[in-house]
């Protein structure tokens, strides 16, 4: 397959890898087939990777299983040192990783740096977690007995990684797994395999043994069958998936066949609530970062903006003025503050949601809600360099609960503004969704802060705070946004551990 690499020079050209990684070797698919990787900012093919299928899975998993036999008994201090080595090598490669990330995801270079800095926090944090894995000893009610609980790594883990934060999701999942003593097979998204392969290269340089971290690439077409084989493979003991609720339910069903442990971080329909007594400048600054980052393509993005009647018009005016200052273009271009949508599918859905809102009475306060400048919205025509997948930031006013944007996740640079009157009303509106990933509330009333924390139905609540994701904070949702936690003290590593209970009877002399 033909592709043209973009004109960029990496400081370390060894980071530009285009083959799958198995047991310390760069390997092709058994079929010999490959797929192209597209730059969403130009629609050009700039790399290619092996199009693996089910026939390639067994060797990947068996490699990780062999590696698990030795890695699982490695002492915690050594695992911590390896993670810190990986951290330092990723830090040294920060500039190159940012360039690769921008060409894969389309996000502006400054955002790419932001993702890397955020991502490295996971390696730093989980290196410390290695030595905080502890069991317990207790005295039970029965006489002359002691109860001992030990924790051990569960086995080979499979990670199904999304395209919107490919470095962060790899390091958050792999950091926890490797800290626990597990080995891992990673399947990156077909849109973003190159950064993941670079991370695997750096992990080997850091000293991780062959097979501890394997990467298997595949095309969009083969993703379902390959993923199913990973999820149902008898040697895979844990699956971690980040993606849509629809696919998450399929993954959960596959894992349920063999009662396999899984962690699901799924879609969000996150409300962002601004009360009359909020600090509007602060709320707006937090919203701007949260909403427009990666062109609105984050699971915890502000999906529904609720503004109380007393400040609605003023806040809408400030939002439009500030959003109009965003500069849209290719992420490598100087001065660009918002890049393209990552896939043509995102443009199609965004246009559908805007059309629906306008039909039901919404009004355009900014933008058009349409792809622009030759943006490709027909996926069959992609890969020919016909232009990137762009949409200007769009703000819709006069929104109501009957519109698709109130019911579905919006993964695009489109914002809908809803007016509300009372606290009771907005809590009901905010919770009126099947999903419960994150919610945000801005107010100067400390009593209301507590009520928001307790009454909003989400796994993470931002209180006068936008994006609060960090390595030390448990990340995960409730309802149809999934289950299990990633990052945070104890909880994330525990997802990769099993507990064994030992009961000891003390014999008399």
C-alpha cells in the first residue's frame, strides 16, 4: 500500500515503527496484509501497519504468557525501577512523541504535549504503586486461627485502546498492569497505532523483558474478529477497554462467557452546570479547555451546557466571543488551537446532530455545524489527500431535552446551551441519561457544592473544576458509562490482582 510520510524529522528515528511487536521482535501479519494510517489534518496516508487477524493472536498471547511466568515473580522494587526507566525514556522522547501524536490524532502540537505530560504521570504514579500492594493478616472469630490474604497478579491482560488519547490510554492501562506484575497485549485503534508502537520500543529500552508488552495492530475491518479472539482467549485473564457504550456491551458479553474480569471505560453525556452565583470567568475558562480540547473528542468533555436563567445571556455572549477566537487547522501549523475531527464518521454524526437540533428549534449562535474547506465526510474517499476532516466550532442556543444532542454523546466541536431555572430542575435534566461518566457544577454556594456531589449521577464530579483527571484520582463511571476504575490509589492496580485467602489453624505444642 502506498503512503507518503509527512515532512518531519524525528530526533530519534528509531521511534518511527510500523510493524507489530511480539516478544521483542517487529513482525508482520501472517497474511502479509497491511493498512494505511491517515493524517486527519490532511487526509494523507503517512504510515502503514500489519493488518493482523485472528490467526495472529495466539502467538501474541502465548508470548505474553511465557513472559508472565518470570515477570509475575519479579520483586516490586525492580518493577518500580523498570517503570521509572520507561518514564524517563518517554520524557526524553517527548518532542518526537508529540509530532507522531499530532499526525495520528490531528490534535494541535500544544495539545499533544499536554497529553504526553498527563500520560507520564501514570508511569510515575504506578511506579510507586508497585510497593504499595499489600495483603492482610487478621484474627477470626474461631479460636486458634489466623486469616491471611495475599494479592497476586491475575495473568495476561489485553488492552483495547481508543484513538482519542492513544498515549494516555496505553500508559494508564499498561502502567497499572505492569505495576501489578501482569503482562499485556495491546491492540491500538487502527487510527492511531504509531505512537503505541513507539511506546513499546521505549519499554524494551527501559529493560522490560521480551513479551511483557506486546502490540498487535489491525485495520478497522478486522478489529471486531481480532478483538473477540483476544477477549475469549483462554490465556487472557483480564480485559480493559475504553470506547463506546455499544462496543463496551459487546466486550462485556464476550468476557462473561468465561467469567473473565474486565474494566470498561465507556461513553459519556456529561452535563456542565453554571449557576447564577458562579464565577463566570472561571467557569468559562474551565469550559473552554474541557469542551474544545481535541475538537470535542473526549469522553469526559462537556456534552450539555446548562446555564441558569440569571446569567444565561451573559455567559452565552462570553462563550461565543471566546470560542470565535479559536484557530482551526492542521495541528502542526503555528497558531492553531483546534485541529480536525479524527475520523469522517465524526463529521457525519456531528452534522446529523446539528440538523436535528435546528429542526427542533435551536438557533446557531456561532459556526455552521457543517464540514468545511473540502473536508472529507465519505470514508470510501479517504486516504487520497483530498483535505482534512474539519468543522469550525459551533455553538447552538435554545436547546431542549428532545434533541439528539441531549440524548447522545457529542464527539465533535459542537456545543449546545440549555437554559434552566432551579437547582431541582437542572439535577433532573443532568441525570436524565443512561450514562454517568462525569458531571460538572459551578457555584459559590458551599452547601450546593455538597448537594451536587451527592445528587449528580456520575462516577466523577467536577466541583468548580473542569477536567480533574489525574494519575492519583480514580477514573471511571457508573450506569452505562462502565465499571471498574483506572488510576488512583490501590483501586487501579487491584483491577489486575487476585486475592487469595489462607486460613491457618495454630496447633498446640
